[in-house]
């Protein structure tokens, strides 16, 4: 059994056991079981917009943020995560960040 940890709240899940996503109002399929943790979702630094990190996050934490294409550092920190933004693994897509910058209203 392979345990994977939500980097925000620290809950451990077995990635081989799919779960139903419990919040029907989010943009996640609730008809079919999905992975219990969403792995390698991108999170963008608030200070350096070319700095993306990869987060692994459970359904509950996902629901609290409801990220769009990626998550911002501020959204990540709103979860009171057990993993600091700066300790998150770097995204391999960092070098493409110029085509990937979030619009700021
Ligand atoms: Zn979590």
C-alpha cells in the first residue's frame, strides 16, 4: 500500500483506492470515483510569477480553495498548510512561465 500525504492538511491516503469527490458544486466529476489526492497541481508564487510549485492536495483542501487553472501562493497559505510554499517541489514547467502568467485584475 502506498501512502501519499496531502501537503496542506497532512491527511494520508492510499493512491490506489479511488474515492468519490464529495462536493457536487465544484468542477470535479462526482459520478465516478477519482484519485483521493490531486497530485502535482501547480501553485504560483505571489512574488515571482515565474516560480511555480507542485502541490498534492486532498478533496477537502481542494474544496476550500477551489482553484482554477492553478493555485496562487495566497490561496495555498489560506489553507494553513503543513508545508511552506518555499518547501514545495518546483514545477518542471517553470521555464515556460512567461506564457503562463496569471492575469491580475
Ligand atoms: Zn488536505
